[in-house]
C-alpha cells in the first residue's frame, strides 16, 4: 500500500487547478466533479453577471465551488494520512 500524500501537497494541487488535489489523493471522481462544476458554474455566472463586473464577479459561482474544494481536498488527505498511520 502506498503512503498517502501530504495534505499540504493536496491543498497546493487543489489551489493550482480545481479538482487536482482530489485526483492526487486518489479520489478522481470527486476531483473531476469539482472541476466540472467549477467550469460550468463559472461559465454560467458570466452569462448572468453585469458587463461592468470584475473578473471575480463574473466568475463568482465557479470561484465559490473552487474555494469549497480546497478545504475538502486537504481534509480528505489528512484523514487518509491519519488512517494510514493508525490502521
């Protein structure tokens, strides 16, 4: 059994690309779900946002899902690491 990655590495990967932290720790389905909904809701919010909104304002829904994925990836990696230490 391979040792789970450091939770900080999972957090860094999740910060760089939506869902990448989950894919790194072996939860590819969850990671791809976060990536899909980040892109989908980011695109959808560009259609709803006013023209004078900032970049973050135009992509707010996608940024929200991406922000939710950060602590989720860290928490999942920390739980995996703790379970590997104390079987």
